[in-house]
């Protein structure tokens, strides 16, 4: 690992490439292609795993969790009404109907939306605050990525003890074994496995819908629980416990943000069809079925999900639910890889080794993230032991991210879509009220485990902002005293011997002379026939149009300044991009081209630009960043590194 290759850092500055948030939207809202129903089935397998496995524990933990509720008609009807209308307002209205219309060239998620907003907030005083909120939402997502596999798999495997109490001691070892296996197969890619996700989740949702319907048939009056007046009645009769119950009821909408984050993979329409036509009805039927069962048999509270099954179907249900839990975990792990790739490209995370497991876009594997997640997930399982203990930690990350999405949405409504004040304010007030109430209710669970995602979120937020700030300080210091390239080319042309071939000097900014070039001419006193100053720029869009991939400025005497532009979801393969460059003289031949990188080593500063502990943290991150040679796919035998020292 190199200490740093700052001259080769990709920039994430705005560029003459812009995207648009479409209030009305196009057909799919993404860049996926294929039959609509096939995409809809695929979305069921990838997008809805998290929210789909919520029936395993959501209703149970509302009544038997850390803030227990009386198991009577008032509270059962009230909670079912609360869950149903939360799914309708938060998932159906907020995410499916509104937020999914805000796409960055088809891509969704907090970072994609943040990149889109960033194009319209440059120079604004409140722009930095919005960016920090978006970064914190990303930090909370990592916390969610650690908790989801643990709670989903454990919630499913606990069915073993429901059917065979004597097997209870085997639950934790089984869960750990499944999770280790899941993380170990990540390096092989998930494309083939993912082909089975949709059909398996179809079977799962169909199964829970049928079981719910059979239970409803034994107490049809439970359907009336969908009326919103039952939730209102419960809060009026028992406001304190009703408020506390929201901390568990929110588990019914965990994974709602996945609809938006995965929009680029499937498109807007397939996700909407999957949710409205299949997933939502299945969830509602199952929750109503569990409520019917609890009214008829309060003893089923131990696991109302598994007790819905007749005796002959208990073990098949356990197998189907376990498969669904693994799929939900796989989806969130893949999501962590994608978010990390975006964060690297946008300059919030150091370079990491990214392996492409398929020719399909988005099929990537990041070893550091994979093993870090595995350790964190297994530690959570070993510490908390039960899914009901983990659900206390679950809600805060989800509700925190949902609340932050409201701030990002507010910018979209007023700045991008130009909505009228009253309509936008009324809608935002509804979203803020609901998400704020859910977050407040979850805050009461901090002593019981809710501190876990908060600590994770703050730690990751600190890492992300420290890296972003440190990079900015490095560039500022490197820019001081730089020589304009126009001046340098005139003097260097006559003062150094020219040798055959092409030299490409990586530069982090499109101004001045990179330090590697200055060191080369100072110590080696030679210049190649063709000298190219190359800057890699990461744009605020997921993909850059091929015709806007590069720009070239010819300074004469064999000197060129070249800028290569990539989207934040694209692989930064520099040699491949150079094959398409036709304005730097003759075509690039990798066997006659040398790449010069500058490796900077940080030294203590008398007046550090940030706190000393953050400077040391940044230096540690810098030392452990992946090499620029690997990140930019440079040929290993054509790279020269020149070192220097730098204060920040």
C-alpha cells in the first residue's frame, strides 16, 4: 500500500455535465431494460427483502418487546391500523409516489440525490449543511447494513425454537454459520444466485399472504383494523404506551429507503408495480392474519408469524422464511458495496480495491467492506443473542435516514421542481411529523441497544468527513506556489532533454504543474516526446455520455492537458478510456507510455487545518488507501512513483 498518491486522486468537482430531477418521470425512471413483468419479479427478489421479512418480528416485538402493550382489542386494532397507514404514507406516498420521481439520471439513494442537489447548491450558505446531512444518512445506512443481516437471519432461525424448544441453544451457532457462509460467497459474485431471488421471494410473499388470509377467515372482523380511527382511538386512550409502541411498529416499514436506492437497477415502474400489486397486499394480509391469531389465541405471541402455519407446514415455512432472510441480507450487503463505490468516487471514502464479479453493471465486490461487515454482524449476534434485543437497535438508523431524506426532499421540491409553497409545506409537514414521531419513539430504546447504530453512525460520519476535509486541505496546500503550465512548458522545453515515448503525469486538479512532473525534471532532467497532464474528474451524475468523456488542451511542444470524466457509478479504467482519446497526437500505446504518480507523506504541521487527532486519523486512512495504480487499472509495469512530504 502506498502512503498516498494525492496527485492521482480523482476529483469530484462539478463539471459541464448536468442531470435533471424529473417530476413527472420517464417510463421506468432507471436505465434498466427488459420486459416490465420480468423486472418487477426481479425487484421483488432484491428490493423488498428487508421490508418483506419484517412480519417475522414486527408485531411480536410491538407487544412483547422492550415496551410491552396489553394484548387487547384496543391495542391490537390500533397497532395494525398504525402499521398499515405507516406503510401507506411512508412507503406508498412518500417513497413510491414522490421521492422516486427525484432521480439522478435514473439512479436513486441518498448519495445519488446528494450529488444531484450539489449541482444546484454550489456557493449557497446552506449547501454545506445539506451535504453533511446526506453524508450522515449514508453513515446510518452502514449501521443498517450491519443490523439487517443479523436481525433478519436470527428472526427466521428462531422459528426452530418455536417448533422445537429443545433446540434453542443451537440458534446462535446456526445464525453465525449461515452468516459466515453468506459473506464468504460474496467474492464469487451474486449474479447467478440473484436469478433465483425473485422466484423464491414470490413463493415467500405468496405463502405469507395465504397463511394470513386463512387466519383472517377465522375472525373476519379483524379487517376493520385497517380503519385509521383505530390508531387515533388507541393514542387517545393510551397516549404514552401508544407513543412507545411506535418504536416497534416502525419495523413494518424498515427497508422503505431500499425502494429508492435500488431504482437504478430496475426502474421506477417495476418497483411500483411490485409494491402495489404484490408486496403490499401480502404484508397487509399477513399482519391482519397475525392479529386475528393473537385475538383468538394470545399464547401465540411467542411467535405469531410461525404459529400461523398448520403443523404439517411448520418446517417448510421455516425453510422458506430462512431463504427470504438470507436474500434480505444479500440485498443489503450488495447495497453496501454500491454505496461504498459511490462514496469513493464522490470523495468521501479512501480508494479501496473493487473487484468486478460480472460484466453486468453494479456486480462488484469490495473485500474490506465485506469482512468489516461480517465481523460487525457476527459481533451483534453474539452480543444481543435474540432478534427481539436487536430490534431495539434497528429502528433508529432507519428512522434517522428517513428524517434526513425529508430535508433532501425539501431542497428538491423548492429548488429543482419549483413547487408552490403551500402544497410543498403541507406535504413536508406530514412527512416530518410522522418520521419525527417515529424517531422520537425509537430514541427511548437507546439504553436497550439503540445506542449501537448511533455510535456506528457517528464513527462512520467522522471517517467520511475527515477524509473529505483532509483531501481538500491537501489540495489547497499543493496548489500554493504551483507554476502555471503555460509558463512551465516554455521553460522546460528548452532546458531538458527529450526522450521517445509518452509520459502521463496524474494531477488531482486541472491547474498548475503536478509535483511528480516537477520532481522528474529536477532529478532526471529529461522529458518525453509527449507529456500529458491527466486529471480524472468524477461527476455528479452516475454515467457520463461517451462524447463528453474527455477534453484536451494542446500547449504545444508536445505538452497536453487531458481531463477524463467518469460518473460516480462507473469504473475508472484509465487505459480503456485513453483508447478513445483522439486529440493528443497519435493514439496511446500502453507499451510506450509511462505513468508518473506522486506519493505524498504527511508530516506534522505547526498550524494544522483540522484537529490533531483528525489529522492523525486522516494520515492513517491515507496510508491504508488502495494504490492509484490498482484503482485506475494502470498497467503494473508502466508506473513510476515519486515521493514528497506535505503538511496540512
